[in-house]
C-alpha cells in the first residue's frame, strides 16, 4: 500500500469533487395528466377521511364559530 502525500490527496479529492458536482444529463419530469391528478386527489381525500374516521367525535361537539344566514 502506497502512501499519498498531502498534495496528491488534495488533488485526488478535488478531482472527484469536480466530477461529482458536474450536472448529469437527466430527462425533465413528466407533468401528470389531468386524469392521474384527479385520481391522486380523490385517493388523498379518501385517505384523509379514513384517518379522521379513526377519532371519535361526539355529536355535541360544535365548531368554534357559528354560521348564520
């Protein structure tokens, strides 16, 4: 096993940091179709309603404000 000098070690680390920092060619993410977005929104609402159903809420509970016409 050979030993690196401080200069060799610094050069090796700086070279690898430059290679890692270089942007990679990536395809831009596809925008979801309106149908997929609608399905995801409905699924999220359903999941939220299921989570709220787990907590008991007595009928005597009232909202903090009263809505009057």
